[in-house]
């Protein structure tokens, strides 16, 4: 497919083809009223929510740079019959916003492996490596062990909190892999991708690490069945397609067996009907893998042979299951914004962004912001730009398969190196307050919920006496939980 280095979203020739909505007149009175309302809102944020974040939900719009955010907002407005520019995404109304510097330690423009490591471990690293610091040598297994760094998911599990991973990408793909794996290459997603020498040096593929390191993660909803099943096993949805693993392992069955042996209430599902039948009240561990590779774009989801849940449905189910325990950390990835952009197809990217908007709205309905931190950000940007001087309400595409024009056509459009935005609300959201390195996100998550290196008194600072009370109460709760877990294993 022809694609874009620079996708010029807005094109005069399409403006003439599609009728644009007309903007409401906005006189001085309109803007002054708007300004006053914003001031009222801003004053309210002077009362900081310094509570400990019992729960943290991070939404990653993969590749959702600031331009994509603007375009997604315009598209949202236009879908609602407005001109669009005046609309707001759910996170546009969050009280705290910062910028995130996304470079890798060896690249000015980042890939998702290096940025995922920064966001989730708190340590910025090289291009194309997973869960390791930058002492790693790319694709060199012998340098991996000493370089390994753990993610916030590990910190949360260590203090007995429930965790989840929800993504529309393969579970072994670069961004989510950083939550549980360490790899000298993002490409080692299954055993067949491991060079013989690196395997001989003792490194294992990301799929195998999923079972080893993430089997106790309470909720995993993603794509990527083929990366966890053997090349002798047919896919349930595509019977003429086998798994990819040369070692013949069926890691999905191993996951099921493990939880059966542990006596857990656990389920594995791979289609929409089985997913819908999962009762959160009777489920402690849920593994859902809805595609052999990435899940469908939201735009194509209705055509999926076996049906797939939407990002919003997965978000809701994950929160319901995690809330039964002490929900600790639940990263939710809207992964395919990135892929739509790589294909130069802003329509698919922005349709997935609309689904992210719905998922964030659903999460806000289900949690208490007094004790929950919600972060919406992107791991890196894309080169898409909005330019020219189109009229207000200009439509963004001619049709869903429209490939946005590129200045220099390449096989795939590539990432952009500009900052991304961090939008935050809830407990300790104000810690996002300026221009940060992307690695700071993991530090806020740990500090806000007193985990990992912040698991001491320093995270209790603040002027809110109830924070101290909450702190001890949270710990009491965690301890009780640990005790209960122990007892139930006896
Ligand atoms: C699976 O992969 C192995 C190793 O590459 C190969 O020897 C075997 O023939 C493959 N099996 C199938 C069914 O393709």
C-alpha cells in the first residue's frame, strides 16, 4: 500500500466533495463566557488531590501524538454533526496536562519498544529493546540479564495488588511486552525468531516469558494466539492457519493448566460470545486472546469471523474483575492508532482513537477518582500533520480507505519525534506538571501508589492528614489480602 512520510490530513480537493457542517456564530459574549468557566475550573484544581492512588489506570494511545489528538477531537465532533474543532475528547477535560519527551537513548525518533520500557519501567533505553536499560547491546543475549529492569506491573504484584493488561495488539508486541519481559530484541516474539546463538546463550522468547513472568496477572485481554501456540496447532478462528511456535508448545493450555493446578477461578476465551459470558464475580484470572495476531481495527471489528470485544468492553470487564480485589494497575492500550498511521490511513487511526475515548469515559464511570489515578498518554508521535488553510469544519477524509497523501511515499509511514501529551486526573495527577522525560510516567505511578522504590514514608508527604490514614489503611488491606491469599493456598 502507498503510504506516507508526511500525511497531509487536510486536502482542499476533498473539501469540495463532502459537505461540511456550518459553525455556530461565536461572538465576544461566547468567548468571554467560555473563559470565565475555564477560570472557575482552573481555580478548583488548586485543591490538590494528594491521596494515595490505590488504583492506577494508564491508557496508551499508541502513536497518538498531539496532532492525532487534535484530529481525533475534530473527527469526534464531526461524527456528532458539528464542525468538530470545538469538540473535546474525554481527556481534553482532565485538569492536569504535561508534555513527554519520547526519544530513545540512541535514537532521536523512538520506536515503541524503547518508549514502552521508559513509560513502564521508569528507565529510558535503546531502540527496539524490551525491559532492559541501555547497557544492553541490541540482539545480544549475553548482555540482557545484567540490563534487566522491572515494570510497574511487577511493583504492583509485589505489594499484592491485582493487575491487568488490555491491548488490541499481540500480547507479545513491543509496548505490552515491556510490562513482563526482558529482551535484547523486540523481534524475539516466539522461539522461531530467536537466533540459535542467542537461544544457546540462555535467552527465551517473549511468548515464553509471558507464561514465566505474567501468568499471575489477573486479567490479560489481547491478540496474539499464534505467538503462544505451536506450528502443529490449528487456530480456532482460522482452522487453516497454524500457530507459529517451532517448539510446539501450547502456552495457552499451559496457562490454563497452571491456574487449574492453583485451584483458581480462571477462564480462557477467544471470541466475543465466550467473553460476554465471563462473569466477573466468578472470575479471578481471565486470559482472552481474540486474534492469531493483532486484534481488528475498530472499523473492521464487526466483520470479525468469531467476534471480538471492543476496547471499551474489555476495559469494563477488566475493571470489574480487578475491583474485586485491590485493583492496583491496569494499563490499557489502544494499539492500532499506530498501525492506521503506519498505513497512511488516518481514518482507521482516528476511528480507533474514538474507541479509546469511549473506553476512558467508561473507566471514569467505574472508578472513584479520590483513590484512583487515570493517565492518558502516547508512547510516541507520528508524522501526520494538519496544514494548509482549510475552512472550519473541513472533513478529514474522503472515505474509510482513503490513504492520506505523502510528500515522500515510503512502504510504511514512520514515527514522529515530537513530544506527546500526558493527560491526568484523580489521585496525585498534579505530579504531571511540565515537560518530562517519558520515563517519569512510571515514577509517578509508583510514587502515587507508594510502590517499588517509593514504598516508604517519602510517598506520604503532603498536607492531607487523611492521606496518612489512607496509607496505613491501604497497607492494612494489602496485608490482610496477602494473609488471605496465603491462607487459601494452605
Ligand atoms: C514446526 O517447526 C519446526 C522447526 O522449524 C519444523 O521442523 C517443523 O517441520 C514444523 N512443523 C510444522 C507442522 O510445520
